[in-house]
C-alpha cells in the first residue's frame, strides 16, 4: 500500500515539476529571440554587407588609382661603350655598363571616359545594394510569419490537449455514474462497456494531442534559438491578438492591394533590380565608345637610362600621357554583351510582374481567410455555449434516469468537437492576421 502511495505521489509530482520548469514566453519575446538568433537572417545580412562592399568597389573604379612598385635586376656583364679617336691612343669610355639595376615607380591612372561603363556600373551596384536591403526585409517578414505560425501551432496543440483533458475528466465522472447504475441493476454491462470505450478513445486522442504538442514545441524552439529539449509556457493568447488588431475589412482601408504593392519589400527589390538591369544595358554598350585614360608616372632609377652617360646613382624622371583606344572589330563581343544585358532586363521585368500578381492573389486570399475565420469564431463561441448546456442537461437527465447513456456520450463528443472547433477558429484567425500583415507588407 505504501509503495502504491509513493508511486502515486511521484506520478503527481512529475507534471508539477515539468510545469515548474517551463519558461514563460510571449509572442513578442519569441519574435525578438528568433530575429536575434536566426542563421538565415544572419546570412541575409551578410549578403547586404557583401552588396554594399561591391557597390563601394565599383564606385572606386571611377577614382584615380595610385600604384607603387619597385624591383632589382642583375644584368649579364657586357663591355663599356667606348670609342677610339685618331688623336688618342687609348679608347674613350662614353658610357659605362652597370650590372645592378634598381627601379622605383609611382604610377597614377585616371579614367576620363569609358563609354559610360563606370558610371552605369556604379549606379547598378548601388541599386543592387538597395535591393539586397529589401531582400533582407522580405526574409525578415517571412521569418516573423514562420515564428508566429509556430507559436500559434503550439498554442493550438496545447489547447487541444486541455480540451481533451477536460473531456477525459467528464467521461471519467460519467463512467462512475454508469458503473453506479450498473451496480444498482439499472443499466446493462453493455452500457458500461460503451462508456469505457468512449474513455479509451479519448485517451488515444490525448496521446495524439500530446505528440502534436511536442512536435509543435520543437518547431518553435528551433526557430527562436532555444534548446530543442526546452519547454515553454505561452503567455500570449489568440483572443488578445484578435482583440488588439483592427478588423482587416475596415471600410477605411480603400485599397489594400495598392498598399501591398507599395510596401511589400520583394516588389521594391524587384523595382530596384529592374532599374539596375537598365543601367546594366548601358554598361554593356560601353564597348561601342572610345576609352580615354590619363596616366602619369614618376620613376626613380639607378641607373636612369634617360641620363647619358649612365650614372650609378638614383635619378628621378616623370611622364604624363593621355591614351585613347577604340575597338574597331571585336567579333561581336560588345553586341553579344548588350543582348545578354537586354535579356536580363526582360527577365527582371517579368519577375516583377509575377511578384505583383502573387501579391494581389495573396492579399485577396488572406483577407477572405481572415473574414471567414472571424465569422467562424463567432459561430464557434455560440456552439460551445450550446454544447455545454446540452451536456449539462443530458448528464442531469441521465442522473435522474430520464436520459440514455448514449445521450450523455453524444453530448460529450459534441462538446469536445465544439471546443476544438473554437480553438481551431481562434488560431486560424491569429495565423490569418499574421499572413495578412505579411501580404500587406506591414
């Protein structure tokens, strides 16, 4: 007997201990933790940084470049340059040969005109940098929706567990009444078996609900950066979210589609990529124009060949030049590059139109889903009230002996279905609102 009592005490203590270890987690806290720890968003931020660095690199090509170089060369030995004059019996050395050569060169180059290639490339790179920033916003919006979906998915699973637990309690109490009536000879053994079968079915539903809750918990913890074995207690209810957010079908919201087209980050990114592709076409056509560069160099050489006769000493000289080049024939390379750039521009425009169509469809579907979910919540609330009253009356009539066991069991099943339907409607409304917010770009 003492062993049974100890085992019962342990069994009761385990749920309490598990509940005590649960970490309170609101929806805002889940979003903040997820946004901070998400590797996907970290990679998206890295892409923005890479685009910014690429834009700076492209812009720097328009500025003058300064290069410093030096070297040492050992030459093979050759005789000095000498001449023999009739008036001198000995040869006269005109220039001595030096076999150790040292050079130091400082060069400056400035592009003057490159057929608009550098200007177009810089503009295109800056636009792509801005597009990467919009892509980060899109990734963030999608991640926020994923966290909200996981949060409400766990909330739905936990509410299902609670509803089934309540049903188990009610069926257990009813089974006690059925067994009491059976002991008094008022019911048959078949009625007891039917109630026990209903209890077994509810226990199976309880197991399924617990498994679903564990899967939903794992999905949420992995998104928000918590250990997979962590447990959380959700502190944000779907009712509070529905009450806090304004109705999406408000008459003042004259054009949600236009709002979505103006605010959605992927559409803004597509607009920027279209503009970048237009500048890309201009850059690709730069080969049809001449290329003009200004170059200057300062040489510090030992010996310096510009000084005659040669001296074994460092001497400085400089030069300044303007060069012009023009491709007379490149076997159609420039034309092919321009055609590729035009094709990429057409692809960017088509992608933008596709995103616009998807946005219109998503906004329309999301608004309808939210409206239907709101209507279901109202109906489900009424259904739960009716089902609770029906169960209460059926159970009371059964205790008075004027109702059948089947009536009570049917009322219990109807009440469970009504509770699950209300929970499903509330969660669908919360998820639908989150999806609508994402669709509108808010």
